C-alpha cells in the first residue's frame, strides 16, 4: 500500500544552516498522523517545504503518487494539500467572509454551499462573517484558518500547531474539529506539542529532533517509550 | 479671504493628481513593502507617450491622448516591474530600490532626449469653461482633472474590493505567505500591481499636463518628491490616506504659492512633511497592522 504523502531524504536549508537533514516519513490515506518535536526541531520547516513555500535542497515529496518537491504553493494547493500555518496567519484587515473567499481562490466552481457548510461547522464564524479577522479571538482565528484551508477542498490537511497559545477548552474544540474532519474523509498531518491531546486522535506518530525523525510508531509504542514519555507526556505513567 | 478660498480650491482640485501619484507609491509599498522611486517619472513618461497620438493623427481629441497616456502608463509600469523587481533578488532591499532610482534617471534622460529638453503643449478639456460665483471662479479644466482623478480612484477601489484580482491583492499585502497558501501567485499579483498603478500614473501625468498646459522634463523630480510626501503624510500603505494627503498637499502648496510665491512654496510643503514626521510619523491613516 502506498501512502498519500511520502517524504524521502528531505533536506531544506536556510542559507548554510540545514533545518531538515534528511527527513523520511509517510502519511497514510485516511489517517491522522502526528509529528511531535521540541521547538526548533524543524517541524514548521517541513510543513512549509511540503506546502511549497520553501524549496528543498534535496529529497523527494510524493503526494497522491506525484512528485511535488520544489513545486510552487499554488500547484500544491491545486493538487489537494492545504496548510493551516503556524500562528494562523489570517488576513487581519479582511472580513471573515473575504478570508474564506481567499481560501477558495483557485476554485472555478460555485463554492457558496461550502461556505454554508463551514458556517454550520463553525457557528462563531457565521456570527462574525462581516467582522475583520484581526478582531477575532485567538481561537476564532484558528477556526478561520482551518475553514480557509478547507475552502480549497483538500485531500490532505496539514496543520502546524493548531492549539498553540489557546485556552484548554478551545484546544478541545480544535481537536473535536480535527476528529470530525477525519471522519469526513480528510487525511490529516498534524504538528503538535500537546502530545496528550494528540494521543487521543492520531493513529501514527513521528518525533523530530534537530532536523531528523528519531521515532516512528503507534500511540501505544509512543506511550511505551521511556524517553518520549518523560519529555512529552510528563514522567508519571498514565 | 476670497484669494485664499480661490487658491485653496484650485489647489485641492489639482491635488487630485498628487493623490493618484501617492496611491501609486502607497499601493506598491502596501503589496510588496518596496518603494518604486521611478513611479512619478514613469507617470510623466506615460503622459508624454499620450502625445504620440497627436503625431499620428494630428487632430485627435484630448480624450484619445489621455487614453493613450493611460495605456502607456500601464505598459511602463510592467516594464518597471520586469526591470527593477522581477529579475532582481527581492530579499535584498537595496537592490530593488537602487534599480528604481536607475529607472527614474533613465526615464528622465529618455524624455529629455526625445524632447530636446523643451516643454511640449498638452491638450485639455473644458479649458475655455469658467464657472463663476461672484468673484470666485472654478476653472473647467481643473474640474475635469479632479473628476477624472476621482473616477480613477473609484475604479481602483472597485477593483480592490469587488474583484478576484482585488481580493488577491489585498491578501498578498496583508499576509503574503498565507496568500500563497491559498493558491494566490504572488508574482502575478506584484506584476498586476505595477500595471494598475502604472495605468493610474499615466492618467495622473496626463491630468497634470492638461491642467498646467504643458509637459516638461522638469516635472519628474518635484512630482517624485510630492508623491513621496503625500505617501508619508497619508501613512505608508494607506489608500484613503494618500487621497486625503494628496488633496491636502495640493491645497496647501497652492495657498502658499498665493501668499509666498512659487519659488518659496515647496519650502513650506517640506516643512509640512517635517511637522508630520515629528508629530505624526505614521501619517494620517497609519495602517493598524504592520507586516505579519
Ligand atoms: N527564516 C529562517 N531563517 C533562518 N533560520 C530559520 C528560519 N526559520 C527557522 N529557522 C531555523 O530552523 C530550525 C527549525 O525551525 P522550525 O522549522 O521553525 O522548527 P519548529 O517548527 O520545529 O519549532 C531552527 O533552528 C530555526 O532557528
Ligand atoms: Mg514551528
């Protein structure tokens, strides 16, 4: 069985500094795959490289059977992978509705029904549809960033630390949405620091440290690993 | 008192052209966070190109000249984009800036060469019309300049807020990375921004020619400076700011020309800039968000 996303020997550098030093990982079709790792490990660099914002130096990224490494971002979105970026990056001086329209930029078909459906899923966004995105709370902005990415109807949703800086209740809400999206058939590749929450939803885990993948396994294997447990789940055994 | 009102109104009407030039600077800055110093020169260049119509059809109406200036401005905008931004590393802020300075000098030189440095007559509409209210008069050609400029601004705002290209332009200016993640091609948006501001610049140059009655190569430097002053007073990146500041600077310089003479007036415009830099460095409408 081939994976939806296959990353092989990927190297991405900022100038002379290699942030990714040969990364290998897979995201299976229909799965939630989670990438853990400390700050500065290279998780955001990996996401940005998959999304086409950064160009890899060497290596391969196969998505849905096609080589996409080095392709520009608009080609990646058109191919069916959308990134919810770290820190959300909503368009602050545009209305919520315009943010969603921007997300549908490449769509040629009628997407009014998509907006209706997203508004049912995110009622807060409907209430605030004419408000400027910069005036929303952090949680609402995260919902908007997810909704904006969904406007392109992705097969694979890449999410870079969606719970960053959000209150616990909002984090639960975000994870509830992730589960729903997964049930609707979207494959999800999630970067998280919150391993406790991720353990409840993801089927496969990777750990990245200093630009390399240092662990790959199921939630069970993750919880069994003494070192990881101490670093990411607190030392006490659950 | 009448003199004051008269020169103020003349100045505000003419200031609409400054507003257009200011919009050109501010829009490119808003989208790319870069200054295009050749903008005012290219705008004057576009206005000169408008005169080519008269070479081909001696009796062509002024509207044809204006329209040709409009198109030539857009073309020049695209050339400036290619020459100064497309092939030059964007990440080096000085490289593009110096390229636009080079382009400013080049356009200037071409104009001087082609015209032997002599001013050329520029056609106008309604230049024989005078609206009178007692002693107070409104020049028909200035009113035309004002109305055309305002229509261009309305067109620009409609483009920005009612079209797909406008949505992409606003997205890139607010969050370029997120815009790319939405599938928007930043390079295309940048190029279109230069074409659109070029079109506006061509019209602005033509309107300046029409209200002064002549075009001269001596126009480019002061217009560059006025455009930058309008941009700073309005708030870098703010279109409403550029509009208000353009009218303000136009009225202000006209009043000072009335009372202090044409040789002194620019001194006071500089002083106005200085006052803004000290007391309101962000300008009238400083955009709330910076980058990111
Ligand atoms: N724009 C950049 N320029 C130079 N170095 C960067 C840049 N962005 C990230 N880095 C470096 O690359 C490494 C990986 O960063 P990042 O991918 O953001 O990690 P993570 O998302 O896992 O916290 C870090 O050492 C960071 O300092
Ligand atoms: Mg990160």
